């Protein structure tokens, strides 16, 4: 299936997101040369919950909103995971997004 290869590429990038940092679906898509595929990155994140090395909670939308939170068990698990890493979340939005944002275009080869 064609998307499986794309999903694996998404996972290789997502595994590199440092503790206490976040990135966006669009930033991952852009890094992979598929700038218009942010939604597909989201699908990959939603399918990754059984892969321990993928920290899907570190991927948010471009405004820092926890748009994928309904794919996590429990009401606020995504927020709790982020907060356990020192990321401040208010009203489902990452605070200090500019400071915490990890850009794979700048950080990966």
C-alpha cells in the first residue's frame, strides 16, 4: 500500500522530536517534500498509537492546537503527556509555541 511507505517516513521524522518540544503536521510534511500532505501526516500519527517509539503527542497543528487529542485514550491524555515534558498547555493550545517548536527542516539532514 502506497501510504505505508509515507507513514514510515513520517514515523522516522516523528521519532526524532526531542523531549519537551513539539512540531506540526505541516512541518513534517514539508520536510518529506509533501508540503500539501499535513492531513496525511495526521493520519499517520493517528495510526501510530501502538508504536512506542512514536511520540504522537508532540505533533500539533500549525497554531499549536491539540487537534489530535481525541485519538488518545482518556479525556486529556495528550495534554497530560505534553505537560509531563514541561510543555504548558492552556485551552488545548501550546503556550510559547515559537520557543518549543522543533522544525525538522532545520534540525535533520
